C-alpha cells in the first residue's frame, strides 16, 4: 500500500518498513540488534519458528541453522553471534549466554539435577554460588556436599548413587588454590563406567578467574564450563553476562531453560562483549599477566608481607600443576591476573587490621588501584575478602577454609606496571 495514505504519526513508528539499509552481509561490525520482537511474514513461518525453537535434530549443524527469530528472550542475532565465538574460545561444541554469571550457573545446575540428586562442590566457592546451593537447592531436596577437592582422591569416599555433579572453581577464590581438572575427570570417568548413562556424574568448572585465554577445562576432561562474562571477558567493566559452554546435546535443554526462567543476555550487552571484550581478551591479559608477575615479585620482597600467592611465582605451592593446567592457546604458561597476599602479624586479629588499613590507604590515595569487587578489568582492583566478599564466614571457619583474615586479593589491570608498583610502595610505607 502507498505510504502516503498513512499519517505522519504512524510513519514515525514504521519508517520505511523494509529498508535496504538493514544489511548484515556487508557490515564489518554487526549492528547492535535492539528488537524485543521479530516480524513473522506469515502464520506458517511463525508456527515453524515455534516448532523449531530448541528442537535441533541429531544431525543438524547448529552453526548452519538460519534461525527464525521470534522474541528476544528466545534468541536474536547479537547473542547468537557472541555464543559462536564463546564456544570457539572455550573449545566447546555449543554455548548459551545468560544475563549474568549466576544465571548461567543456575541454568546448568538446573538442567542437570532433579529432586533427590546430590552435588559435590569444593569447600570454597563464589559467595552467590554457595548461597544458591545452601539456601535454595535444599528446597528441592538437592543436597550439596562441600569437600576439599585440592586432593581429588577425597571424591572417592563422597560419591554415591545420588551424586550427579562435581562442581568447582580453579583457581579458587580468593586464595588461588588450584584443583587438578584432568585428575578429577579421570576419577569421574572410572566411576561413570560403572553407572548407567542416565546417572552419569557431570564435571562442571567455573572458569571465570582464568578465562578461556588462560585455561580450557573442556580440553582437560570437564563436561561443562560456566563463566561470568562480567569479569575478564567483558574486561572493561561495562556489562554483565554469563555463559554455559558444553556438548551439543545440552543446547536445546539450555535454550529451553533460558526461555522459561528468563535470564537472557540483553542484546545491548552481548554487543560490546562481542565487539570489544572477547576480541581484546588476549592482548589485555598478556599485559596484565606480565604486570601481575612483576607486582607479585615486588610484594614478595617486602618484609611486612608474610606471603604472596600467584601461580606464576616460583614459590607457588602448586607450581607444577599451574604449569600443566594454565596455558594460553599456544601452550605458553598463563597464570592469570589475580594475586593473593597477606601481612605478617602475631594474631589473626592483627593481620586482619593490617589488611584493612592497607586497603583503606589504597582506596584513599592510590590512582591506579581501586577498592572494588569484580576482577579481570583493565583497571587494577583490590579487595579484602575476610571483611568483604567472604565476611559471612566466621573468622575461625575462614582460617579452616584457607581464607586468611589478613589476605588481600588483587586483580591486575593494564596500567603501566611501574605505576601500580609505585602506588603499592606508597601504601606499604604507611603501615
Ligand atoms: C563474579 C563471579 C560469578 C558470578 O557472576 P555474575 O556475572 O556476577 O553473576 C561466578 N563465579 C565467579 C568465580 C565469579 O567471580
């Protein structure tokens, strides 16, 4: 119908209904998709879109499917382009993104567990993951056993018929203990051989700390990787997101979960992660890791500091595991951007006070170091786990779990190394 027939008010809504300017084929950068819903040419096409959603056949190649987009919560171009790149980065078959890291973690756990199942997790976990497992899952009679997985053999006496998932982070937050992924995978493979396929135990790794640039758990035998995109992958601190990477058979399940629980990644957040975050991850991390090693060495020489833990230091207690497990895409040692250290002090109370004082000086005086949670950003961030991220755990329990009351966690950014060290030197001189 002729456009002239319609009022300007209406035309301001529709514009040129079919513009040739909407051209994906010739864009160097894909446009930000910002459409909550999608036009379906015919009822038949609409029906086909609903029928096909989350119903990929065994033989279909997911990457070659031209999807019929229906509604942003189900899928749209920006997050699906990002998902292809994330699956490739983690060397997995498929990736499904979520609105946050926690949405991704609850999705993979929700897809793989049911009433009566058990999860085995490492004794120290990201606080909200711990809360999910202890405050919410017991409502559905899903129990979690928290054990020390730095010795993978501890699994043997804890696994039973109800166990469905083994879950951990490595490096562990905040003390940077490492857990041997391939050793855990080997133990689970042995056990899975004696179980029916429907009761298989899945290994899920939270790879947020290392990012796929420094560690690819799927190559080491894990079944699923979950990740907060908010941290190292976005890198600039502008957006939140999460992802599950895993085998092809889980793709439809994860899409259905996301559709019904609703934690979809906004297209406006998928876009900067795809355009700025992921492409700059290697160069950002190369710079930050080089600084992290220098900073860790500098801190090690200070007489006020009791110990420094960084997987790249020769003094790191699990150095051989670090060198085996934390590698970049070319096989170079990639020990990450996080450092953990603590002050000397006769009692835990004195150490804790020193840690807090140090943090306060940095917060007030430092230009290159910001007191803030989060990590993996281009800015160096510092926090005091004992009084901040892990404060819910009583001090005696903290020590048992390997959280030092005086411990400081630093996430190194891409500032000039000497500037970071100068700010640290100043703060150290004041305590
Ligand atoms: C931040 C973080 C999460 C949660 O991610 P959000 O994007 O904040 O929901 C999960 N695991 C680890 C290790 C994290 O650091």
